[in-house]
């Protein structure tokens, strides 16, 4: 069916101007008609049934009924809320408070108690039930939009009245939908139109529970644009903070600093971000002493005491909150989890009335309004969240309810002299479904807004009169000459994340704290192996528990103690079996950092084999080696999960790049090659917690903790032609491969490489189907025979050759990496100079956001910093 055109408000007024009383289904329409009254009129003219019957402004009777029920009955708050809501709803549809008892499923003891309690309560429903319009007071009565009235509201109508249709015979042509790419773009468009001067003439209709609501409210506040109809009692900052303040007293010892940061901000306390992940009661800071002290006393205090304490600390007055606590009987209740839960439930369920000035932009909820009397109306979203949820109750005629809702929707769409429908076509890559009422109202098939008449809008660029100050700095940025493996990983994944990592501090993490302690202990063991025994290990375990207790619950202490002991013992076992050889990697001391255990046990750590810092501006790399095992072997200690050599070399790939780049082994071997050219080198990742579960059950193999990456100082195609590789195919490869190559000679094997170049691939199937693979197989078939085991043996040989690529690097790999680092540093310095902005996409394209540290700062391009602000300006 087409959208019915609503009668203009002036036409509607002239149709009912001569009546003594006009009944209207919603208050905004009644107010609009009353403002147009052109003659003296005694008493109400246009009015809603509830206001006429109660002779006062409509109040939220569900809240009043709930308060009465919890005072007069023994029902729990949730029982009282549910039962009173059901009784009031049935009363609205059936016209009697006890009608609900006619339904067996609702005829319960709780329902009867609620009916008895609120049937005589002075609510607007009670007033409607008892009220009847009489002819002595009103000689002529008109009703606008009668189908919109509920049964209870219709019960007050006299025997004779005139029904006036809210709609006319014409249809309404829906304006084009204006499609934007994001919520922010929609908000910016509104802010380019609305000013403090014209705010009184503008309304915005939106789903109050949508993302648009807080964005728009905060945008208006920052722009000093007055508005009303949006924030509620619980939206006030101090009210929310007080609830969080109460929660702090009962959540236990695991409360983290980051969870109470909003509260601390309201209280004027500033806590360094490094403590965010730590437990509140384990951080020693003067700003936290008051809060921790109050939490310790809380079991003996009441909500009245808590409110006094909060007001004193925040230097504010919460009289309205105090009055509401007194009204619901919680003001003098002790601070317990149950009391706080009841308070939270009440505030989340009922709207507490607040005094506000009705000035500025009107914010109207799409699910409750049916008319807005402003010249210009913006409609935000218009998606499926605008669809009403009709009650699924036996007393509700769902067809009638749908008709009522769709009429309300049609009327709402036509409010104002100018209507603007601002929508998104997609959100998060998923099409946005228009409001379901459009399916009945628009005579076309569609799945998204772009299927309808629409206009795509680009984001509006707003000129800001204030905001963050910036000034151009007439200086050159200092060029980067070397990158660490962590910086290179971050930059390759997402250059903008790398950029923000230099600007934004991050909180301390439990795994960082533990990892540093494990590393320090390993360095201590290398320097003082003669001191380390069971007693030293046990003492180190206790010290580690103390140093990390801010991150963990007390109940986790036995588990942590076991984890630390096994980790330390595994480190000691490895270093006893693999005593470092003397090395001239660097000078005897690098002065890299302090060692916790060296200070704790008052022993120096100056071994040239541990914690060796390197930096090579020519290569463009820098880093720290945990252990120099020998002149050809480096070791890195890891507390995380073990990765195979295949995974390590895969993530170090450059062409094609990995979706999670990790160049540590490649970078360290590239540097070490410069120190030891033409030598076979090894880099071992020692995951000392890998066998934790096995050790607990009485097993554990030290080799299971090790992953070694080998650098071969030759090209791959030269390496695989070596006699050593041929011998491995004859002896170490699978059976068919052994059988095949044992029946040929090294000369035949070597000749198979003469025709075609060996492909640079890790995939055996790709190698087998390459020109080289085909020629290689045919050469072996010709020499050994055309047997199944020969062809299968060749396939096994290809897998064996590819395994060398998966477990190590060759000359061309490190040469390519050197060029890659040069390119990255050159590109990075271009961004730092301001020649271009740091992009979001990295080496592999779209970043792997799971490994991005500053996801909340990385916006899509249209939401990013103005292009006029270069990265160099921000950097400086």
C-alpha cells in the first residue's frame, strides 16, 4: 500500500477548530493544535485521553506502580516489575485492571497481589477507567486518529462524537534517502546545518538505543548546541560514576584500574596508563588511597554514607539521586551486592523524571513519537531498529497493533515542512536493512537503501573554530636509520599502528612483566651458574610472585608458583646442557639495562654472551640478543607458545608477505651474517614453558622447547645440488625416496639441475609441476625405471627439498631482506618528513587487526585526520 499523506497541521486545525474538545492520540500533536488556537477557549481544547482524565501532565505510571508494589507486597523487585508491567499492559488493552486474571497463565498469586495493590492506586489508568466525557461540560467532541487510541483510552469517549481522519486521500512521495558511509558522516552533516541560533526550529528523529544517540548528544554538547529529549537520569555523568563507585566496593580484589578509570576521572584522579591492567588494591598511588580506604570500610556503611563520600570527593551535590534512593527505600540500606543490584535494576528499567528546559534541538525517539512539530526534521537510520516490537500477549490483537504502529510510522515520516532521511547502506561490510514497515508501504522490491530512490553523499568537511591547537614547526624530522624487529613487524602490518605506537603509551602487561623476569633470571644464571641451586630457584619463584601479584588474583597464586618454578628449572636445565662459548660479539658490557635478579642477589651481570645490544645503520637493523650460544649460534628466550620452523619462515616471507609479519629470526641472522660471513648460522627460539603440562605429569623433553632456524651461506639452488643433500635423500628421506635415489648416482642427480632453474617455492606440488620438477622426474625415471615408486620417490624428494626452505634461510633470502629493510626505512622517512600520511594498509594490504595495538585510533580514511595535517606535523 502507498504511504498515506498526513493532513498538514494547519488543515487539521481548521477541521476541528469549532469543537469544544478534541481528543488526540499523542501529546506533541495536541500541543501543535493548541498553539494554533485562534479564539478564547476555557479549559482544554486539544488533549490526550490520559491528560484529560488525570487533569495533569502524564507521568510514567509503570514506575509509580512498581514503587507501590515493592512497598505493599513481599515480591522481589524483578517479580514486582514483571507483574505490574503485565497488569498495566492488559489494563490498557482490556480496560479493566483485573482482566488479566481471566488468562490462566497469568492468574498467579503474584499477579493477584499486584492487581489488589495498584487497582485503587491513583494512576492515569485508574483515572481513565473512572472517567467519562459528559455533554454538560463539552457539547461537541472530535477525535483525531481514533484507531491510534487503545481500548482504555477509547472508553472515555461519549456516545456521540465526530471522528477525524489523520490522513487524507493523497499519497506521500518519500524524499530520496541520503546515503552516508558512516555514523560520523551523518553526524557531521547535521552539525553543518544546526547552529545555536536555529536549533529551536530543528528536530532529529532516531532510535534512542542506537549508536547515533550518544554520538549526536556528545557532538551537540561539544558544539554548544542546546537540545532536549535525549539524556535521561542515568545518563548524567555523576549518577553513572556513583553506581560504579558502589560497584567498586563489592567486586572483589580482581578489580582492574582500567575498569574504574571513568570513576577516577570524575573524581579528578589521574593514574598513569602503565597501571591499567593491574589490580586496584595492589597499586600504591596517593590518588587511590581514598578509594581503597573507603572500599575497606564499605561493609559497615550505607548508601547514604557512600553518597556523602562521593559528593565530598567529587565536590558536587546529588540531591535528585538522594531523593530517589529515599523513594525506593535504599538510602539507609547497607552497601551489599544485592542492594546495588536492586538499584541498578531499577535505574535500568524505569525512567526517573528529570527537570529540563525544552529549548534547542528536539531529539525524538522513533519508537515512541508519531508527530514532531518542527519546520526541519532529520531522520537518522530508518533501519530495522525502528520497527516496533508488538507485545506477544493473549490480550493483544497483533494485526490491530501492527496497523496502529504502521500508521504511527507513516505520520512520523511526514513531520515538519522539510524532511531529510539520513541513512547508511552498509555497516561493517553488511547491508543495512531498511525499517520493515517500508515493505508494506513502498511498491518496489528492495533489500537495502540503495535499491530505492537515493542520493549518495560524501562526508561533509566541517570548519572547526576550536579544537586541538596546532602550529607548524619549521624543522626537519630526524631520519630513522635502523629498525628493531618489533618495529619492523608493526610497520609491515600497519604503518599507522607503528606511528601511533610512538605517540601513545601502553599499559604494562602481565606477560611482559613475567617475560622480563624470566629473561633476567636466564642472564643471571649465565653469569653465576655456581650460585643457582634449588634454594635460589625457590626464592626467585617467590620474588616473581610478589613482583607480578598486581596482575593476578590471589586464587591464582599456586598455579603461578608452579608455572614460574618449572619455567626457571627449564631455563637452568638448558643452560647447564648448553654452556655458552666465549664470544666477541660485542664489548664485555653493553649497558643495555638493569637486571632485576642481579640487583636482588647483589651480583653483577657482565657476561659478553647475554643481553647483547646491536645496531647497524648500514644494514638498517638493531636489536638485543638474549644469548650468544657460540660464534655461530644465537638463542632467544620465549615465554609464549612454541612455533614451528615452518610457521617462523612463513611469517618472515616478503613476497608474498604474511598476514602476520614476524622478521625476528631473519633480522638477527642478517646482522649476524655481517659479523660471520660465509658461515652456517643458527637462531634458536627457546620456549621454556612449552613443556609445562608434561613436566607437571612427570614428563617433559627439553628438545620439545626448541625451534632452530638455520642460515645456509649459499644460494638455495646451489645448496640442493650438494652431495650432502643427495646423501640425505638416500638415507633420511621416506622409503620410496631412499629406494629411488639409492639406485642412481650423484652425477645423475646433479645433472638433473642443468636444464631448468629450481623454483623458489615452499610448496612441493608447485615444485613438482614446474619445468624443473617435470624434467627432474623424467631424468630419474630414465635412469632408474618407470616405476610407481620412482615417481612417488621424486615427489617425496620435492617435499624434502621444500623442507629446507621451511626450516631455514639462504643467501638470496637475506639479500632480499636487506633490500626490503632499505625500502621500508626510505618509505618510513618519507612519511616522517610529511611527504605523505602513514597509511593503514601494510605490506600485505589490509592489516591483521588482531595484532594491532591501537585499533581504536586507526580509523578508515574518511574518518582520519584532515589531509592538511601531515604526519610530520603530528610527529613533531
